[in-house]
C-alpha cells in the first residue's frame, strides 16, 4: 500500500501535497459494511507492505505522520494489533 494514496494535491498550489487527516483515512479504509470485503482480502493476504515514499507524501516529517495515522487505522482498528 503506497501512503501517497492518502494524500491530495493542494488546490492553491498543485505542487504541494496535503496528507489526509486520520479520520479521512479511516473513512476510506473502513467504510460502513466493509467487514465482508476485508474478511475476504485478509483471508488471502500473506504480507502487507506500506511504502512511505516521503517525496510523494509531503516530505520526510509529513510522511512519518501519515505513516503513523495510516498504521494506526490499519493495524489497531482493522487487524487489532500494534503497529510496527
């Protein structure tokens, strides 16, 4: 999973990357009634990778925060385990 999927380009400056807030990431990954989808996907999953790609996520610090927010949703809420 590439973290830049949780970003948008700024309307004011299309060269500026805006990381999504954690609530938006949560709504994207865990929409209502998504349980059956995730059960099917995770039942076949052998590995999960998160590509940080700081250049595409607003820089090193912004990508670190974005990683933490996405990892919290993915690991704590979806997988019910501690993030890496």
